[in-house]
């Protein structure tokens, strides 16, 4: 201890030792002391010297400190001192803080090298890092916290090497993830910093950390700290989330499927009072917006981006961002980043784009958000970064959005212009022809995006007419663009207009024809290309060459003076093919072209660098080679190419037709699927109802069976007496059934007798009518005799039926007699039953009487069963007899009906004959022939010969009369 006092600065009479000597002695004490207290004091002394004598302590003591970590793990205090000493030696943070106050600026690089060198020494043995991971697992604050800080410093100095060691270490990453669950905020917060360094540029570790539930824990910490109102801990968590999600498709998908996007919505809940935002809140919200952009970045796979965009719309995150976009009092950098975020959330997603088109600014009257943003874009007083963000938002709104493109272009057409409000088209035209070159460029690029890959709108835009000045006729938008281009405006303006014209004319032959119809356009382009201008004008020359090449490639040869072949000859004479191709190559070789081609967002360091648009670079890449080939092609090759184009157009039309058919079939399939799903659901419901009813029926059956069992138990005490009564009850029931059947047969018998009586009356009437007819109609006697014979036969059959009915009546009376006998037997059995049912004085007497009565009843039952069988046989025979009678009766009814019909026919014939005879008599009387009345003759006694003679005389008289006439 006295030695340590001297080292630590206590009074001493001799000369003071140097720092290196002191450190050497302390290292010897750490290595050689057997007492733990001495080693602990020596390590503590090294810790105090490590900040001032970093190099000496690192060189001399590192090996001894590592040995202490390995051997003295039971003492947390010495372990803590050793870890702190190593941290002071390896970390550059302390040295940099001291350097800020000193004048030694050149030593910063040396400090960085020193920390990196000590880190290499430490991690050369991988067991040291593994040992450090083991110590971080300790719960003791004095061990865990310095261990976390030391590991963080190692990752800062030699990140990839330490990451690889931790990655191969068993459960290395999982141990570090436990730091986020530590209840001590200091360790938890430093654990977040450690994971930041651990996850930098290492996709494997990022995936492990994500699947160790990092998203859940970090979002919980952000919520606990107050979201955007939280402190620097929220900032650290957001930086860690960015490390885990940026350029990591697996983690992005995991984040989306885990429904963590929904938990981001509360971050952007901004109140009405937006004054006085703290710097930390601005930083936090900026990082939160960047995190949203990481999920929907255009560089991500399209499928992943689309799914995240849809999730953000459904959970209300896009709506919340639009609220911030239209709010007042929001800081400029937050507003700019919000515009960029909304841009990428809606880019290429039709649902989100439609919603953004419906957002209105809180103004009076309300204006669409797109119009308000365009007003900022063409306003030269707005910050440059904000104007770039609005342009990017407009581009994203129109990206793959033909509906939005049509709405923008429609505001320029004459039929839809509203003079009372400012439209998007009016703002774009105003910006296109303003004096501010940046507004010209932004408006030209925005209008070019409204025409991107949409031939219909390119043709419609040709109808736009502009009033340039009072008294002058209106000119087309295309003509006005070329007029401004030829006036020699700023380079930025001309570049913007040339990009607009190239986009407009590409793949639109009608627009090319309109452009070539102006005789000043082609000479202007050839003059610009042929001149030898400075470097600033080379870009304009290249774009002019591109525009002239588009006019050749998409030329349909409708103008005789500007056919493809003539334009090629003009280039050959005025410019030269090689010179034309060289000027065309100026575009892709330009530095600003390469920057714009990297990403869709327009990011420029200054307005002067704002020259190219990302989508236009794609168009140049597509057309540069095609135009170069077209310049060297002959007329025959052009013809072949046109034929190929026509064939391709036909093919495209066929493909479009089939796509339409397929789309319609898909819609029909969807409708059928929906119908199937509804029918399936209905079927399931019905099945569920049926099963429920079946279960209810089964329950009722069970209840019924249970009641039957209970009733059976209640009636068990009526033993043999009850059995006898039941047997007798069966016999009485059968007898009653027989009675009912007999009654039915009686009724049927009476009905048959009534029907027979009716038939008799009908026959009697027929007989009487026949008798009357016989008295008056002698000529028809033969037919009448036949009818009488037929009626006689019917009478015979009726007599037979009567005899059969009498027999049946006898059988029925016999059955009645037998039935009376059965009734008598039943009445004889009733008093016996009554006696047996009477209460007995004693149970023994009752049993004796019951046994005797049972024997008697058994014998009677046997006799009754025999009689029953005989009755059944008789009943069957009577039933068959009745059936035969019914058949005969129906046959008789048919015969009677036929005879009645024949009689009616005879009556009709007789009536006709009477009329004829009377007519003949009248004629004879007119001729003077004496005719006797039928009343005077004796029709009943005359023979057949007299009748024939009379008829012959009458015929002769009639013939004489006819001859005289």
C-alpha cells in the first residue's frame, strides 16, 4: 500500500519515478501478487493512469489485464477495473474529447491509428472476444456495463473482424440481445449503441437480430420514451431499426408480416400547435420518415414495396402523413422529408395515388393537395430542396398512373378549363413560360411525366391552344415550346423543353407530323447540331440530335418534304452522319446524366446541376442505339422495318384483344368464385342447421325413451293382472276393427243396391219409350226388337246380380251372427275381469283368484284366437266377392250407358224418318193423292206383306207425280 501511495502522488523524499516506470511496477504487481487485494489496487491504479498514459498502459498492461479477466472472474470489482482500463486504452472517444480543447490537431489521425492497433492486438486471440461475451452476460452492473462499452469500442475500431468472431461464437448475438431487456436504462441504452455497431453492413447478423424479436423490443422502447417527443434514446433505436431494414428484403418482409407497420402510425400524430419544435423532435421525426422510406424505397423488389404501400394505406399511415403535409407550422426540413416520404408511399400504387388525388388542403375554398404543391414548385421564392421534393412527389403520383395522367392533361384541354379556379395544367403552363429557368425545367419535366408511355394523351395535348398576347391568334402548345426554344433562352430552360419535346414525339407519329409541319423546326435543329459551340452548349446539341433522330425514326412519311429518306439526306449534307452520331453521344457521356440515372429522386447540390430527369435517361438509353441504326439504314430497310412494325402492331392488337378477353374471363371467374363461396357458406349453414336439428331430435328420442322406461317402472307392480288385461285388450281391439270393417261393407252394399235400383229405373224408362216408339214406328220394328233383346239380356244379368247380392247378404248376416257371438263372449269375460279387478281382502286370496281367472282367460283367449282366424278367412272371401261384384257392376254401368246411347241414336233416326214421312204426305196431298193418317190404320195387327204393299203403292204414286211434273 505504501508503494501505491507513492505511485498515486503521495509525499516522497526522493526523486519522482516516471510514468513508464510506474506502469511497469504496477504491471509486475498485477502479475506477481498473490493477494487479491494487491492485484485489485494495482489494476485500479492502472485504470487511473490509462487516460494520461494510454500508449504505455496499452503496451505494457494489456496482456496482464486479459489474464486478470481470465483468472479473477470471481471478483467483480477487479474485473470491472480491468474492463474500464482496456476501454480507456482502446477507445478513441476520450482522446477526441481532449483533442477538442487542445491545440494538437495533427494528432487526431495518430489517435485513430492507436485505437485500431490496440484493437487488432486484442482480437488477435479470438478467445478474448468470446471471454468478453461471457462477461457481458454477468448481471453485476460493474462488470456488464464496462463490458458493453468495451465491445462497442472494438466494433467501432475493427467492425467486420469483430462481427465475424461474434457470428461464429455460440449464441453470441443472442447474448447481446438480452441487453435490450435489462431494467437498468444505462445498460439498455448502451446495448442499443452496441447493436448499432454490430449490425452495420452485415446481413447475416441483421437477420439474427431481427428474429431475436428486436423489432418488438425497439418499438416498445420508442413508445415508452414518448415516440417523436422522446430523447436521444429514440434516435438510437431508430438508427438501429434503419440498420436492420435498409437493403435487407428478408427483414423488411418480416417487419411487414409482423404487423409492425401499424405501430408506426402513432409516431406521426402531430397536434394543432406545431410551434416550437425541439431539435431532438425534429431529428426523431426525420429518422422516422426515413424509416418509412426504407420500406417503400424504389430500389426494393416491386412486390415487397407494393405490399408495404398497401399496408400503410390500410392502417392509416398514409393519411397521417398527408395530414402533416397539409398542416401549418411544420419545420421546412420535416415538410420536405414528408413530401419525399408521401411520394414513395404512393409511387406505382393505384390505390394510394387515388387517395392522394382526393386530398384537399385546408383552405377556403378547398384546393387539391396536388395544386397546392405545384404552386410551391413553380414559385421561385420557395427553397430549392422543397421544390425538388414537390417535383418528385408529382412524378411519383403520375408513375404508372394513366388515370392521374389523364386528369392532369384534361385540365389543359379547352373543354375542361375552369376560369374560376387555378388548375394543375394552368400552373404547369405558367411555370413552363415563366422567366425563372428552374420553374421552366420543373414544369417541362412534370408535363413530360404526364405524357410518359401514354400515346392517347400525347395526341390530345396537340389540341391545347395558348393565347400568347392580346390581338394575336392562339398557338398550339407544341408551337409555343419550339418558339421559346428558338429564342435562345437559358441552357436549363432549353434542356427542359427539349426533354419535353423528345418525350412527346417518341412513339407518336401524329406528334412528329405536327412538329415537322412547322417549316422552321428542322432548319433550327440542323443549325444547332452543325455549329461548333462550347461545352455548355454540347448538351443542347446532343438533345437536338436526339429530337431530330426521333423525328426520323417515328416518321410515318405523311409529309412529302420531310420523309425519312429526305431527312437522312439533309443530315448527310448539312451535318454528316459521323458528326450527328458524335453529337448524339454527348448526352450519355455527360456527368449530370450519370447522376440522374442512379435513382428516381431528383437530388442536386445546386439549381445549376438540375439538367436531367431519371425517366428521361431511360428514354435516351432506349433510343440512342435505335436512332444510330436508323440513320444508316437504306430506304428498302426502312420499308421492311415498317412492315415489321405493322406486323408487330397487329400482333399487339391481337394480344390486347386476348388480354381483354382474359380480363373479362377473370372477372367472370371471380364472380363465379364469389357465388360458389356464398353457396358454400349457405350450404355450411344449412348443414349446421340440419346437424343441430338432428341432435335435437336425438335428444327428444332419448327423453322419450327415458320416459318410456320410467313409465315401465311405474307399471311393474301390475304384474300378472296387468298382463291379462293387456291380452284381453288386444282381442277387444281386433274385434272392434272387425266391426268397423263390417260396417264399411254394409255401407258399400247399400250403395250398390242403390245403384242397381237406379239402373232398373233407367231400363224401365227405356222399355216404356220403346213401347211408345213401337206403336208409332212400324218401319223400324226390326231395330226395336234388337233393342228389346238387348234390354232382356240386361235384365237377365241384373237378376244374376240380385241373386249374387242375396248370397252376399246371407254371408254378411252370417258374419253378423258370428260377431254377436264374439260380443256375447266379451260380455261374459267382462264381469270376470270386473271380479278380478275388485280389491281383495287379503293378498293371498287375490293371488289365488287371479291364478284361476288367468287360466280361464287363457283358454278363452285361445278359443277367440281360433275364431279370429276363421273370421279373417271369411272376411277375405267376402272381400274378394265384393271385388267381383264391383267389377260386374262397373261392366253393367258401361253396358247401360252404351244401350242408352244407342236408344238416343234410334230416337234421332225415328225423328228424322217422321219428318221425311210427313214431308212426303204433304207432297202427295198437294198432288191430289188421298193419304190416310196413321191414326186410322192398325199398326199393331198388320203383317209384313201389307206394309210392303203400302210402301210400293206410295212409291208408285210418288213416281207418277214426278212424271206429271
